[in-house]
C-alpha cells in the first residue's frame, strides 16, 4: 500500500507517519529528513538544498523527485511506503504517479491532516528547528498555501483524498487515520 501524508508544516505528519509504520509494516519516507541528513553530511545535494530550506522555500522539484525515485527503488519499499512531506507540488505528484506506474503500483490513499493556521503557528513556534524561526514559519505557510494546498483538490479529483481533523489527542488522530485507510 502506498500512502501520502498531506498537510501544512506542523500538522503532525511526522508523528503520525511513525505510528503508521508500526501498523502497516511499511517504511515511511520523509524528504525533509533526507535533506536534513544531506545537509549534516555536507553532500552536494545538501549544499544545494540548504539555502532553500533556511528560507522556508521548496527545494527544486528535480532534486526531491530524484530522492524519491532512488528511495522507492529500494527493496524495503516493495510492499509500499508512507510518504511524509512528498509530494508538495503538482509536478511532484505527477512524477510520483509515473514512478509508481513504472513499478506497477499506484497511490492508494492521501491522508490530509487538517489543522487551522493559528494552531499551526502556535505548534511551530514551540519546535526547535532551524527553519522554525517566526519569519520562516510564515514563509513556509505561504509556500504551503500557494504550492502544496492545490494538491488537496488534485487528489480529491482522483477520488483518493481522506480529510482527517489533525487536532486533539495524537492517538485519537491516529485512530481516525486507521479508520480512513482500507486494509489497515
Ligand atoms: P519538512 O521536514 O517536511 O517540513 O521539510 C522541511 C523543508 O525541506 C521544507 O520546508 C522544504 O524546504 C524542504 N522539502 C521537504 N520536502 C520537500 C518537497 N517534497 N519539495 C520541496 N521541498 C521539500
């Protein structure tokens, strides 16, 4: 099964992805984590991505599409995966569909964690990440609205979108996700 976790920064995608790994017994892939690791290791890709990330901007499509193409070709993804933070643009969504197609697979469900903006700002200001400075938070929200939020209607049109309220107790949110995913 292939699942995409969609939602604004700070909507709890990472937390819920970890729980889903245990439940579905498939790996989760976070492009943000892979990029932070590349920055830490000062790889060529990390050096290229760093400025975008520090500014709260999206890393160019071809970079993250390359990451996902490589990662999805690895053996542990043979039964599918949970994508956390990818796709973030329509071009990425189309690339994902093509990559899965080439593997004779499909995207089964898109879980959209719905959290309103004031709650998001409150959560992000409490996090300790380099890109969680207040100006960067607002930039990331703007980028989300402009480039990623269109994916909500994109996937709704494909009939695979599940809107899940992302507020309240983490376990309750997880239960809602499990109910929304067939075969979990
Ligand atoms: P995240 O950990 O998912 O919040 O991602 C942190 C940062 O990594 C984002 O603000 C972007 O700069 C970059 N990033 C992560 N995933 C993507 C993606 N799919 N497309 C473009 N940039 C990404």
